[in-house]
C-alpha cells in the first residue's frame, strides 16, 4: 500500500510540474486580450482645451474616414500650460470606469500632420476614492507619458504621475504610482511646452494588450497551488511516519515483553531471535521461547494461540505473480500488527500461515481478537482491488500440554475453519 501511495504522489508531482510549465509557457507565448480605442470603438468622444481653465486655445474633433483629426489652435493667454485633447470616455451607465490593470502595454497610433518639436501625450485618467471625488475632475489621477514617435508601443508600468498633481492633491506615497483599476477616460493630447499656432493630430487609434491573467495573478495562483501541494505532501508524510512509528513501537514493545519473560535467558534468546525477512514479524525461532516459557512447569500463565491462514493464496500467486503475492503478505502482516496488542507475539509460520501468541489470554478473549482481525483483513483495501480474507484457528494451552500438541490443536481448528467455507474463526476445546 505504501509503495502505491508513493507512486501516486510521484505522478501527482509530475502532473503539477507539467501544468506549471504549460501555464508559464501559455503566459509568455499564449493569446492576449486586446482593447482598441478609436473611431469605431463605440465610445463617447469629445475634444477638450484649456478654455475650461481660463485659457484661450480652441480644439475640435473631426472624423476623416477611419481616422480622427484633432484640430488645435494654441492661443497665448494668462494660462501657462495651453493644451488640446481628444478624449475617449470609458465609463459605464453607473459612472464606473474600466479596469485596465490586466493590460501590460499600450500602442498609440497618432502623429502630427506636420512634424513638430513637441510630442504627443497619452493620458489614462484613473479614479480612486482614496484621493478622488466625482465633483472635482482635478482630483482624478493622470497616468501620462509624452511620446515622440508616430506609432509607439510602451509598457503601462512606464507611465508617470505628474509631480504637480501629487503636490496639489497632497497624495500619500502609497498612491503616488500609476494606477489603472478604474480608468474613466483615455486622452490623446498635445505635448508640454507647445507654442502658439495651429496643429492637427491624426489619431488612427489606441490599442491595449495584456494577458487574461496578470503575471502577479498567475504567480499567486501557482504559489497557492504549490503551497497546497506541499501541505498535502507534508500531511501525508507525517501520517506515514506516525504509522511507521506506531508499528515500530509495537514491535519494540514485543521485544521488551519477550525480554522481561526470559530474564536470564535474554542473551541466549537474542542470539536465537530472528525475524521473517519479507514481513518483518517474528519467525518460528523467534516465537519458540514463548511456548517454552508457557510449558515451564513452574509457570501457570494462560497462553492462547491463533493460527491464521490467507484464503486461496495460491490463486493470488498464480493469477498475479509472486511479487504481488509478496506485497499481499507484507500488507497482511502490517494489518495484523496494527490490530493486535503490545503483549502479543506475531510470527510468520510459513508460506501464507501466521501464528499469534497471546499471553495472559483465555480462549474466549483470543477468539474475540481473531474475529476482530478477520474483519480488519476483510475491510482492508488490497492492491489491484483484490479481495483478501483469512481463516483462524484458536486454542488455549492446557496445563502440562506440550507446545507440539498445543500447536496441533490450533492448527486443527484452523483446518475446520477452512473446511467450513473459509473466512471464519473456529476454536479448539
């Protein structure tokens, strides 16, 4: 069972690695979401100029085929920063803007009709209740950058927030950087330090591209997945370690109980004591001192014996091979160990037969223990869905009865259990 669990874990780990690589590759080379802002985008468009701030400039927006023309006349006035703007409104019916934080880059297809020394500004206007209110347009954050190439693609992370706006609004440091969570509008505007005169900006469109999941979202998802996987592996490994520790402790208690029974014969017994190399339980030599101790004429301790035989084990070897049979034997022994008491002694008698010596136990209690073991074996999940049962023969050692006769009676009870249909418990009177 443990080997199968390890195989499942290895396969699951491999699957997670494959999924991680595929997600990272998809993030880098996979399809992108695209948002196009322009004449045919179905958005509300209008022109703005500095007249709203006390200036004298005049702006108008004209449709010319597939393009938009921003006609601008910059007129000197008392207002120090004249401008003309083509504005695309991104708010919905409730007034909320678009979340563009999932987009990574923006391409601005705009140019002056005649070459100019100043650039074209692209501005994404964001609302955040931490610093903005709907009644004051100057409270909205301008994420802006001035471009000097006619068609230029930039990363949104390179956009800047004007220093004057930060100072005017007394913006806290955590809100000083670009934000794109609630964009109310996108603007294409004349550049800073533009001189008085007539200008025309040809706008073919603005295009935003990004992944359906941001890098941070993907990394957070992968981190959560691998953290969960590590937690599952940790819990599984901890349970396995506890189970192995419990088995080890039971075996250790068996050895300690055996040592306490033999006292001065301890060193001799340790030299003779051996374990079955396949299942790890005692072998015939290892359990023999238990019978010798019970047969001692000066010892009146009760001793019961349970003979256990796996039903139809030869068919398992014939149908599934000896390797599968060995796996069944190992798990069978583990089930017995986990369902017996610390003072009991389990040994592999030979082939598919096991014996369980139960000191200080009468035949009634030994029979109840055998029934418990029978049910535990019947309800265990076996490799490849095998259905494994066992037959049990129980006997209590009579006074002055030799170990040979004692074992023969338990063996006869086992024979009767198998003759009466298997998967049962019989005891010898």
